[in-house]
C-alpha cells in the first residue's frame, strides 16, 4: 500500500473510529481508606484515603477528612493497610513487535536447551510458517547463534530467533535460501549480514533492513503486519498490563497502518491509556494522518489527542544496540581495543535535516541512541532544530545508555526527556563488554535526577520483562540476577523509581497535569499493592503483588475477586 493509499484509508476510517469509541461506564463515588497512599505529589507525599468521583480524584487526605461524612452515600474500600500508588506508566515498550507465536528463550542455559525449546514450539504450532523465539542471551550461551544451530530445529521451515537486544537476529538456512541471501548478496542499507571467513552468511543478521530482506514472495514476514494479528495481540497485552498495574503505555514504534489497531481495540474499553510513536521511516504518512486529525478536531473530536489515545511523537533510529554491542563509542570497547562499534545510520547533516523536519511539523521527536558518540550527534541535531532554548519541545532520547558530565549538561540545557533502560536484572552481564570504568556512566538514572533531566522509566518490553515492580527493583539495586552490581552510583531511591514510573512517563507525553500522581482533579488511575515498596528489602520489590488496578476510577483488575463480585472489605451504599 502506498503512502497516499494509507493516508486515504485513514481518512475514511477516522469517522468509524469515532463511532466505535467505547464509553466505559464510570464508577460512582468511591472512597479507599485505611491505607498507605504514596501520592507522588510533593505538597502531600503520603495520605490514608482518597475520594474518587467522575473518573477523577476528588480529594486526598486522612480517614477523618471525608469518610465520616460520606460513608453512607459512597462505596468504600477498606485497604487494610495496603499501599496505593499512581498507575504505572511504561514510557517505552513494543506490544506489537513480537508475534504471539514467539516463545521466550531467556531461560535457555545452553544452545542445546534452546534447540529443544524451539522444537517443542514447532510441534505446538505446526501450521505456522515460521518457528519463532526471542530473548536469547549470547553471554549465557557463550556465543551468538548461527544457521547451523537453527538447522537443528528444522531443515523444512524457516526459523528465526531474536537476540535479547532485538537488534540482532539469527535465522536458519531455509530462511536465507528462501530470501536468496548468499555470499554475493550485499549488506542492505543500515543493516548487516554477518559472514564467515569465506564471506558466507552465518545466519546472524542485524537491524530492520536486514530482517526486511528475508521477506519475499516465497517467504512471508515473521512480524505482526495485519489488523487481525495486531488486534489479537493487543487484547492479550492489555490484560497482562493491567494485571501488572500498568495503566498507561507508550508504543515505542508503530507503523501508521498498524496504528489503526489501537483505535479498533478501543483503549478506553480495554482500560489502558496509549501514547503512540509513529515511524520516522514513513514520516509523510504520519504528517497526512495529523492533518486529517486536525481537520476532524475542528468539530470537537480529538481522536489522536485524548486521555485514552495520543499520537504526536515520531520515533527514529540514530545509533545501534547496546546489548548487541554495535553502538558507536568515542573510546574502544573494553574487550575489543580496536573496536568502537558500528557507524550510526546517518551523517550529521542527514540527521540534522530529519530532526528539523520532525520538529517543524510539530511532532515530538523520540530518538533511539545508545553510545556517547551517537548521543552527541543527536543533541547537536536537536539544538539546531529547536533554536530557541525556551521552547517546550520535550524531544526524547530513547535509552541514552552511555553518557558523561558534558552530555548530561547538554541534555539538561536542551530540555531533553531521557528514557533510559532498567534491565540490569536480566542483562547485567552484557555490560561487561564496556568495562567497569563505564558502569557508573551507563543508564544514568540517578544522574538524571541530579541534573534535573526528566526520566521516563520503561521496560522496553520485550527487551526486558514487563513487570514494573521488577523494573523498579532493578533501578533501585542495579543488581543482576547473578548477584553482581553494575554502577552502584546510579542506583535510585524507591521514591525516585516510583516517580520515574508514574510522573516521569506522564511528563514525557505532555500529560503531567492529567495523570502520574494522586492529586485532586487528576484522572483516577491507581494501583493497590500488597506491600509498601519503601519498606520491603530492595531485592524483594518484584515479589510485591498487584491486588487491584483502577483506571479512570473503574476497577479493571482484581486479583482476589471473581468478575462482578464485590471485593471483601468493599461496602456499597444503599440504593437512593
């Protein structure tokens, strides 16, 4: 489908999306009391009780503030000492990146175990063209996968496995042969085919353009690329998010044609607020989409700028992978003294031009960049595009993994929003390649607070686990699952980690006045936890249970109750 056809399709579908907008039933007045309410409001950091009315917080205070006057007219929930926090906001993840048929290989301790797991998956889904897996860890396996490893899974069907970075991919011989990739095939633009000493492709490839080269008339794409599979995937994802206390998300890259799935899935009906990053590779279609939206907005409808769905951000890549060890650095990798990483995708002039086009079109730019060399280029492009430092652009750097004092100062002065990784629990061992001297400058979460750089915490799911409490634990401890601490000076306090996972994400999407904290007037998005994250051992934060998730004052998940049944401790006002 051409860009024009996509834009025309979207213009036809927008009235349908508006008609399909699902008005979720609002809860009546509700009081939660006898709890520990961590508000993220610096003027009132903690409370005992909250009053919810018309989908928003109406009051926050002590049990005596409003419970006696309203106990006969409002529903009440006795929290029994449990903890309430704002709904978690995952500011960068990829719900539509991996097909539901892909299995996690994170626990595979050897290549033999990985092969066995993929063979089992092939038997479970015999009609699938591709056999898919993700999250293999070369530091655990001892090396990267190659075609001979995956030929052990199947010599009849294509096999594809994503590395834990999602920037490196291993495929078997069937996949390469169907795509016609041989020793004579040149590397695609901005991508790589890894080769052996004779120039033969090993089966390891890097970046999206190399993945796209696998798709031919003989071999369909292994990615989610149609509305049916996208809608199926979102339905499962929304439920999983709410079980984990996630009430708002940002999809870190969605093609405009699949953005339709978010409207049709009805975030309001599902109970999860969504911010979309559209693809810079299809910037013209994104511009058409915004023009159509702005025309519709004159009638009072704002389908792409509502409390449930927002799409004013453009995602672009400049730089490569940290965990894939391809990101560009000023100084050599610790384990390869002659290697500085691969060149970024663009020259400075090309980068300047694209960032300026995004900024001038009124979009927020979200730029994937990891190495210090890459980040400096991005900061230069943003500085040139913005011009006036007083403009509230909130352009973002996604990950920004390796920094220094100069880079942090530039981020602060330019008003950059930083969305750093929080995956040391799973991927700490991948930092070894960068050397101990760098660990205190990697994932500079504590420095972001010190310098006053807005921090939008995130999982980058499926790069790391979706559970916000595990992510918060990783931010607080900086300890890998093998017990090693990487960069102790960048540890956050629990309060800082909670703030980054609530207010940080809200600020990143220009929504800090609407959500992110428990304050009167804000949207009533909150989560009931079994324990206070501030009082349990830091290494046990991930064991805290999410008991309930409320979005807009409506209970969307309840661990203890059957659907439609009142929770123990919840009292309902008599009919009036």
